[in-house]
């Protein structure tokens, strides 16, 4: 069920009316029912699988709490919990990837034949809810949660429909305390509406239209000039930014209207001064999850500088694999990891890039160029066996300055890219007009009307959000 669809609008309006006209006990049941309906709209039968996973994890959380009350070690239970959740994720998302890898390495034909007879449907949001569940269980293990979580609260935390499909990945301390005390006032309502409208512009007006322009570039990579390849991939990373940050904005806006504040996921990454800062501002809840639950668990920087770099690359490589079951996603993660590692090594050796004003445009262009190159890996991942060929073709086009076709509607693409940078700049400077009560009161109605006009002119109903596939 897409946020930018009539069925979702109907669901949310009914939820909103029932929710704010119920006492706290029934508010929770309204949220739970709406979340289950929201998830079931995609695939009714996989909802039972999802609920079964939540039930299993709730039982495991009770066992961890029980061991803590008895002053016994919970190491065994938390390891079992993490392994079971990763098996669930691995089977549904990586079965074909690993069976293909086994066949490639061993040449055993029966492995390939068996995998071709198995048809596995990928449960919606499995990557996001798996990470959120694991984080919750580890927080219990690490004593960040000291009281047993009521089953209803546990269900709502995992199923909360505004952020269920593509995040932001919530932490227990950010959400659970608010379940019994949801709050809303006129300012939070205005902020929620502003975020929803901004997210719709990013998604329907910018991201969806960029997608229609750049898609042919990846289907016939060898036909296009290096300028088109660069422009198309720059357009693609703006598309991903607008699509995903647009989803996050809408999710946060919906949460505000229901009395919750969920975490920010993007803070204007394209205006970062380094790749390290870029990663800290891009998909923030994932990057912090990887740091807190993977990088630190691997040893972080506790075992010396060299191992810290190794742990960084492992973390980024696995972070890439989390995005999709293809080697291209692993290469994407490693590519970004290498860029961050280079910065760390330079900093470790005391090598500083001068921070003079005339160099800032070059640093900005360098960061955008490198992230544009990373988009080649990311976008190619959806093509499976053809991904490496597409990556090679596009890099060859860029670095040999290949001549060829100019991307169709390139002037329009440039306009959408500039619009994407505009919203990125607003995020980076944190300059929302709602900070001024007077400005927000007068401008929000005009902004709402403007967004509706834009959606009517440029929106075609919209497609799936890019991160739905993860």
C-alpha cells in the first residue's frame, strides 16, 4: 500500500479519527489493527509469517529477561536470537544469491537445478524489520531495556505502519516510552503536514519522473556517451535521495499526526564536507545501526587502527549486501567503505586537505562525483547476472570519454537534479519555514495548494518506493 495512493489515504483517515477518539488502551489496538491491514494489503498470507516471527522473538525476549532476573548469562539466548533472525532473512532474501555462489564455486549442477525449482516470495520490509528486531533484542541483552515489554507494545513497535516498510529503523528508547503518552499539538500537526507534503514532492514529482528518464540508460549502457552516463547516474542518486528521503519525510509526518516523533533519516548528505560526514547524513538510522550493532560487535577500533579499517570495510560490505542479494551491492558498500577508509588513513597520518574557500567547490564536486560513481554499482544490482557487465560498461564509458547518444530529456533531468539539490540544501541547513510560527501559519495552506498542483501536473500516481525491494 503506497503512501501516495487512495487506499492508504482512506486507511490513514479512518485510523486518525478512531485513534484520537479512543482512550490509550484502544489507541494501541487501533494502531495494531491499522498496521496489520497495511502490511496485509501487500500479501495476506505473508502477514502470518511476519506475525510468527514477532511472536518467536517476543518469546526469546522473555527468556532473556528471565535469565537476567536470575543473574545468569544471556549470551546463549542472544546468539540464538540473532542467528534465527538472520536465517529467516537469509532464506527469503539470499537463497538464490548463495545457491548461485555455491554453484559458481563448486560447479555442482544439482545446486543450480534445485534452486531453479524453488519459488520464494520476498516478504515486504524483511530487511528493515529484521534489523529493528535484532536491535531491540540486543538492547534487552545490553540492559538498555530493564522492564519486560508488554506483548501489545512489542507488536506495535515492530508493526508501526508509518515506518514499517522502509524505516527509519527505530530504537526502543525512541518509541516505547511514548506509546502510553502520545502527544499532539497544533505545531506538531503543522510539522507533520509539512513533512508529508515535502515527501510527496520528492517522491511523486522528482523521483518518479527522474526514473522514467534514466531507466533506458541502464538497459542499453553501451549506446550512451560518457556525459550521459555521468548525468544519468547523478540523476539516479538524486532519484534515490528524493525517493527514500521522501518516504522518510512522509513516515515522520504521519507519526507526528499520531503523536510520535520518529528519527530523522537524512540531513542533506550532498553538501557534506567529507565522505565520512556524507555517510553520517545518508540513511542515518542504518549507518548508526551498522556502527552500534555490527562495527562495535566486530571490535570497532578497540584492536588498533589496522583492525578498525578492516572492521569498517567488513561493515560497509555487509551493509551493501543488506541492500540486495547481488555482488553489485557488496561492491557498492565496499566502494563507499574504501572512500571513508582513505579519509581515516589520511587523518591518522596527519594529512589535511586545505580548507580554503577556493577549494570548497572542488571538494563538493569531488564528493558528488564519487557518489555518482557509487550509483553505478547500486543501480546495476537489480539486473542480477548482468550487473557486472553494466558496471564495467559504464565505468569504461566514463574513463575513456566515450562518445554516443545523449540521454533523452536531459534538460528536464537537469531541472529535477537541481530541485533535488534544493531540498537537500534545506535539509542540510535545517531551514524549514515551520520554525517560524507566523510563517508556517500563513504559508502552509499555500504550500499545500502548490504541492497538489504539482502532483496534478507532474505526478502520474507514482510507483513503488525504491527501498520497498529491500
